[in-house]
């Protein structure tokens, strides 16, 4: 009988480590995932009360508080793009370090401004802090795509979103529900500073994998060239541009839903605020675990197939159910709302492989592809509420939800054209990572003059 080959280092691994490796978690980055989870818990602590806090501590009204949050969103969108572009130039770890420093400094300054009830300073420093979490989190996602074997990249990305959404907003909001009665909003926000610092240190000091310590772009690529390439890839490689649009559609209805649904579910249907918030928790709680499930499934079924069937078409059906079933059934059938909410959260996770698919479409410029992907993630925060603003008046709530469902169908059509090149697919099946694929299949770039 022939003995089964043992992978290098497997003998030293414990049973838990071997189990995680089989589930697609890149073991050299394991502490990075843990640090990311803690970091995003710290970032998510404020998610349920930050706008009222700003209004009560210098803004003076909900409208002026919304300006602060809007500026923060602009910073998040810009930083989401920069995280990929700068990771190519500096290496993911350096970008993560910068994001951590920006978050800590910006947050401390924001709390000082809140204590002084200075609205201009809150506007400035909370907006500045918006550069922090995307540069930390999405630079780590670039690190993952550079290290994980391409044929297991779907699972590796699934673990990323498990940690990301597990912290923001799920566990972060849960922590705040315990600390707010004890420490108040202000004390809880200082607590988040410590949680962020802990998560950042676990990630940056715990991960020793060397790929993320140095630049990913070839030495001859200049800074301006790299930054421009991270945007121009949208038309130089149209499939990457299409993938960015799919990423926007992925979460735009989610952000729009959080604007549209609270009043409808709490007041018009009659669930009340507490049961609406529980429904949101069920949606995101389900999504967390299905991020892992679809990450693993996608490596077997195919990334494009998973996005097409479970993500795009699945969300098209479940977002309609999420609105029309509770409206038709009424407040007495709350359990039905929980079921369809869980279904939407599960299918939303079907888009997880988009973060594996896009860099595989451009292995020679995966940082640029990731920058564009992250830009789409940030843009979704604006597109979703904008759709609500444009269509709620003429079409009503049912019409807005139908628009969201049609957008998901459009995403399915676009996804069908995101086919990985055959040479890249062959290299992936051999077990190579995207860095090796780029070196083997792409000619060296001409140095910038």
C-alpha cells in the first residue's frame, strides 16, 4: 500500500490547525484574521448610536450629524481604493499600519472635539478617521489574495468576510449593548479605541508571513503609474470594470434597505423598533456563517457560478420576499420575517467569491483589481441610498425594492461574462498563487519613463 504524502509542516500542526487549513484558512495569516475580527469589533461598537451621539455633542441636529457621517463615507470610499493601490507600492502590512495609526489618532481627536462640542472639529476628525478601517481591513484582503493558493482563494476570502462582518456591525453592536448602560456613549467610544489598538497589534505583530512586508508591484512600476493603473484597469481590462459594477450592486440594496425599511417595518407593519433590530441581527448573523459556507462551496462549484446562482439570482428573489412577505403577512407572523431575513443574509454571502474572482482576472495587476473592487464596495454606500431617494417618490417602497431585484438580475447577467482566462485557470489548478501566476503568464511591464 502506498503511503499518503504528508504536506510539509503538517506533522507539527495540531488538530485544530489542520482542520482550519482544510477549511481554507491560510495558516500563516491566522492571527491576522483574529486581529481583523477584534479590530472590526472596535470599529462596529459605534454603529448603533454614532449619529445621535454627534447630534447631542455639538452638531445640534440629525441633519448636521448626517453631514459628518456623509463626509466619513466619502473618506471610506476613497480609502477603499487607496488600500489596494498603496499595497502594491508599499506592501499590505505598511498600509495596515498607516490605517491603524489614522484610526487611533483620528478617533482620539474626534472624542476631544466631541467633549468640546466643536462641530467643525468633529466634522474634520471623524472624516479623517474614515481613512482608517478600509486601509487596515482591505490591505489585509490584498495580503490574503497574494498569499492564498488560487484554488482555495474563495475559502480564504470567505474567512475574511467572516471576520469583517462578525465585527462590523454584529459583535461590535453587541458589545455596545452591554457597555452603553454601564459607561455611557462617551465611555464606550473610548473603549473602542482600546479594542482597535488590541486588534491592530494582534494582526501586525502576530503575522510573520513575509509577502505582505514588501511591495507587490514590480520594481520598475512608479507610484503615479501604479495609482493610475489601479483606475485605468477598468477600461484596459473591461471584465474587471464589470466586476466592480457587480460589487457595487452586491451591497447597494443592503445600504438602501437600511434607509428604506426601518420605518416600514417598525411602524407601518407594526414590528416596533426592537423586533426590527432583531431582524437586522438575524440577517447579518446568518450572513456571517454563510460567508464561510459559500467561500468553501465556491472553490468547488466555481466562483462565477456561485455568484451567479446564489448571490445575484438568490438576492433578487430573497429581497423581494424580505419586503412583500412581512407586508402581506403582518405583525402577527413575525417568524416569517425572520425566515426571509435569514434567506436574504445567506444569499448576500453568495457574492463573497467576487473578491477572489476579480484579482484572478488580472493576476498581473491584482492590486489594481483589488483597488477597483474596494472602490465598488465604498461606492455602494452611496448608490443604495441614492436609489431610494430617486425612486421612493414616484414608485413607492414596493417599486424601490423591485428596482433592487432588477439590479441583482443585471448583476447576474454581468457575472456570466466574468470568465477566467484559460491560462490562469490552468495555473490555478496546479496550486499556484496569484503572484506566481502573474510571474509565469504575464510579460514584464515596460519601465515608466
